[in-house]
């Protein structure tokens, strides 16, 4: 509420943007889909042919951990009876592997990673359990200090498609100038590609916030295309 007490004009250009955990979840959605074995077998994963390669910024490590205590996706077994275990799919920006259920693993000639979720009146499909994006070293104030002029974004209107293309209005965001939040912006639009944006991290926060089954830090991304208020 304090941040929103004043209005601020939306900046324009390729700017640093600090994404809060709810906005990080939106950016991460196409990456999560791309890291499923079934998505790769459908020819819809931009990262399936880049296993063992650095695809994202070295500050990004992404794991699925169904053994965390008391989290929504926690379980000892998946829905096909395969024992659960923590699986790191991206380590320091390098794609380590994909998530599989029994059927997609058999098609790929590998073993299930224990990520089957049974649907209502349907066969099991590959699904994440608890998503964990590893925290970095930066306090929130340090993240803001990285921004001379840019945005702080809490949420978007809409979702990102499987290819990762972003052109989303900012539902809740604030302008940041010289490391200080100067007011709420309205009508700003963030554009780019989620896979490319996650390859340009300036800083990752040290605090995790849980959004359902996703534990995510805030992060600052370099060179995000930001358009000003719609219609102006």
C-alpha cells in the first residue's frame, strides 16, 4: 500500500526489471512445460535438444522436490507407484534432464523420474510436484539497488505460451528509480521471451516465497523491453 500511495509514469526502453515471486511464476511456466518429457516428444520443447548445455543464466538452478515437508506437492510416491526423489533439472543454468512418467520414459528409452500424476478418468501424465527455484545471495534492498531506472513487477495479466513469447500487461507494478520505489505504474507492458530473459539475470534474491507448490525468489533481469502506458 505504501508503494502504491503515489502514481508514477511507466518507463520505456530495455530496462532492468525486478520480478517478485508471483511474476517469476509466470515467467517460469513455459520453462516448466519445456522440461517435461512428453513436451519434448511432441516436438514442443525449445530445450529438449540442449541437454548438458547452458541455456539459462548461471544464477538459475531449478529443482522438483516432492519430499519437502508440508508442501502441497509433497508425496512419497507418484501416482504410478514410483518412489519420489528430488530432481534437479537445471543446475547453474545447465539443463540436466527432463521429468518423466512411465510411458514417456519408455518412449524416450530411459527411466521414470517419478513424476506421474493421475488425471480424473484418464491415464497419468507427467507433472511437477514442488517447484523450487534456488535462492541467490541478494537481499531485497540489494536487488532494488541494482536498478537505476526500471520496474518492480508483482503480477501480469495473462499467461505465457509454450514458446515463451512475452507481451503481457503488468497487472501490479511500480517504478524504481535509483534503487527507490517511486510509485505505482499503470498500463505498462513487458515484452520479450521467457527463455531469453531467464538467461540475463543480474541478481537473485535470498528469500523464498511460496505460491502454492512453487518456492520462488525475486530476481532482477537485464534488458527487459518495457513499453509505456497503453494508448500514450
